[in-house]
C-alpha cells in the first residue's frame, strides 16, 4: 500500500521485518551490545549494516514502593500543578493583559483538582493495586548482526584484532586489565655463520 506524498511522488510503506545477516557477538545486556556497536563505529565500520536483536523478550514489573494517602495526594497535586502552569502560561502568552496572579491561581486550582483526582482514584483502586511499579520489556540476550560479507571484519574488531581494511594508525585494539602482557620477541637466529664443532 502506498500513500501519495505532498511533492507528487509515492512513498512506500515500510513494514517491520527481521534483519538478515550474521551474528558476530551476543551479550547479556543491551548496554554491552550498544558499546560493541560504538566500538565498531569508532573503527570506521559501516554501522548502517549493523543491527541489535533482542531474543526471548520478557515483561518485567519492578515494584518501586507502597502507595499511601500522602504519596497519592502529593503526586496528584504535582501533576495538577504542572497542568495549571501550562494553561496559565499559555493564557499569559496569548493574552498579555492577564496578570501573573492568574498564573498562580491556575497552579493552585490545578494542584487542588490533581490532588482530588489522585485521592479518588486511589480510593477506588486501593484493593486491587496498593503499590507503585515500573513496567519494562527486556530481552534475555542481545545479538549484534552484520551483513554476511562484513562478518569477519566485525568479529576481528570486536575480538581486539586490528582492522586490516582501515588506514594504519587510525585504530588500536582496546586494552583490558585482564589481558596478558605481550610475549617478548624471540632473538633472531644466526644461520649464516654456524659455529664449528669443537673437538
């Protein structure tokens, strides 16, 4: 299905599809996967070919506290006050004859109505929900996908191997405190002048 654009062209509707490519790394948290993509970006990797895919999605509700009459009244008053500030400043902008006392009155009226609404809703829903919480949708693992032709390059970068396609000196592999020290260079073998056997 297409929709006409204002310039006379036709825009194609984009439907969400799973990205195709090769998994180069898998992480337990989204932050780790994001840092991996940042590392690729710093190494001049074409990040428009990269996707982060979360697997095994779960809905998590984190309980943040218990509801009380005081917390409900305070939260309702705060939200109502913000709404009163918005309408008061809106009238003050479009009607310069309105004084600042009207804005203060709007804030107080909004806080009062917000407090009343919060207390009434808490009284109705108190037995069903007596706590505050935050809902989140998280994944068990996050995979970094790249195009198949760029898979080896991405693995080398994420594994700490310098990118051979980048200009020399533009990127260095990340150092980690747990990495072992580099091995000492072996002395060159002198094969041109062998030592004579001793009698």
